[in-house]
C-alpha cells in the first residue's frame, strides 16, 4: 500500500482507536426536505411541474420534431404510437413524488419543449438524481437546455442535498458528453446494471458534490450570462472548455 494511497484515505476519513479508517463525522447533518413541485424560473426557460392539461399538446408537438425517434433509443419507454398514448404515459407520471417530472418551458414562446425529473430521491442521505431527460429538437443545443439543468441543480443544492447524480446508458455518448459539459465527474461503470427494451445496459455514473457545486455554479452562470453570447446568439466561451479547465486545476 503506497504512502500516497494512505495519505488520500486519511484525507477522506479518520482512524479510530483500532487504526481502522472510516468516514469523517457529520455532526450537523440533518435529512434534506423532499423536493416540492415548484416553478423554477430562469432567463431562457422555466421548469413547471408536469401537467398533461397544460403541457401535453405542446410536448407531443415538440417531440414530433424528432422524426427519426433518436430521443427514445436510450429511454426505457417510447416512442409512442400517437398523441393519445403519449398523453396516457404523461398522465401516469404527473403528480408523482419520485420520479418528480418537470416540463421545460421556453421563456419566449411559453411552449413546453422538453422533460426532466428528479428521481431516486434520498433525503436521509442527501442524494438526488436527475433523469428521464427528453429534450425535443427545439430545445437541444440551446441556452435554455443548459439553463434547465442548472436550475434543477441549484434547487437541489439549495435544499441541502450533498450529492447530485447523473446516470446513463454507457453507450449513450451524447448523454455522457452532456454530463461532463455540465460539470459532472465520471465515477465508473456498473456493468450489466439493468435490461432496457430487451437489451443489456451498462450504466455510467456521474456526480456533483456539494463541495464542488460553488465552482460548477460559477462556471454555469458565467456561460449563461448574456455577455457570453454575441448578437447572433453564438457563444463566446465554450462551457466544455470552462469545465475542462476547472477539472485540470483540481488534479
């Protein structure tokens, strides 16, 4: 066992009277509150608790822009044959505490263009995951898409959560790139973690911890600032570059 390894373990824990390492004490820790269905406001979008009556028609129309159905490949449900079946599925998700679904609404048009949720919510341990992400082509690669993820992160950490998770099919390379772009750190693979649509799924795990959040928040807000976009709406600084530089300084 190397001196470096021992030093790293000591930094992450402490030894008891028997010389056994265990985690640092958290004497002030209190369980987090369960997230409540609230509206999260941003400059490019807002997140509203999913309502089939309010969002169903716009969501279906936006998802229809995905003509090839690529958005559904890595989700455990869909595509849906018609609007009625899609609305039926939305109805089964509406009002759930976990997963807790939100419609991503464009601030300009007022139309719902995508979905996201909190899930695997663990208030006792301060762990919460973001998932069920389905961004229509109208939302993809827009500031609103990034801001939606920022708003959900900000809300979770404001509630006191210690760990914010992102998990995806290990073969879903766009999702993995998105996680890293948003500031998540890769933790590893869970091999043969589940079966999805009759196929094996290895799951890639990513997270942001509360101690990392202040810098991640700063970089997200820097990128989302109006000053970062020119008159044509093109970014001046890349969020990927900002996060990459931050990771390099941590090593």
